[in-house]
C-alpha cells in the first residue's frame, strides 16, 4: 500500500503562465488507488472563454479552434469536483501553478471548498530535494562517467569546464558569457 486514500495526479494546460489571469484549456487527471495502481484517467479540453495567445499555443499546441466547441470549466466543475472528492492531489509544480488556478476556476463555478481536506504532493519539490547537486553528480549526468579525485582543485575545475561545455550543447544554451550570466540569473517561472 502506498497511500491511505486515492491520489489524483493533476496537470493543467492554460492560456497563460500568470496564475492570476490564466484560464484552463486542458485538464488531465490520473487517479492512483491506494496500492499505486491507476484507477482512472481522463483529459478534458476546456473552452477558456478567451483567446489563447500564440506564445502559449506554441508551448502546448492547443489552438483556439481546438477548444471553441469544448465546454467551459463551469460546465465540468461539478463532475470534476465529485471525481476528486476524497482524493489527495499530486502534480509537478502543483502548489505554485495548477492548484491555485484550479481553485480559482472552481470558485468561479460556485464551488468554494474544493480540495480543503486534500494533502498536496508536489513532485517537482520531491525532485529538487532529492536531486544531488554536487559536481560528482553533474559529471556522471552530463559526461557519463564517475568524477575521480573529487575535491582536488584542478580536477574539479577541469570537470566543471567539461560539464559547462556539455550543458551548453545539451540544453542549446548560448555560448556567450554575458548571455549565460543572464540565463543563470533569470528567475524560474513554473
């Protein structure tokens, strides 16, 4: 047994990344039973009742034409609320993105107590907390080999140089130092 009660893994595709104005265009739900088996899964396309900006369409591929005949969230809210009743929730960055938007959409549909008793598991947080962040892990990940003689200044500097070059290649990053600095200092928006 994994869980005391079912866990609904939720993911939203939206009109924007700004949680204050984002509207749902697609919602995917996978419900894991207490033993970890998949009990239910479904996806709904949702008419956001507003235009989906091109920059967002470029990310998730859901166009205005694809959702124009879909129901608005308010028409799905009761069905989804019943489905999620007595479930805990999980998702990737769910606490900072999906859940605030979903709660707002439920409130707009007249359902104000959505998820009040649910435990929330953020898979992104678990990933970050458990991902080793040391140079040896980076060498293994990017270079595919163990980092021998760790904590020797020249060995560490050499390995770091190799990792940097591999990161630039693997992530299609700019090779200009000024642009890389800006990339490193840019706040994440998940």
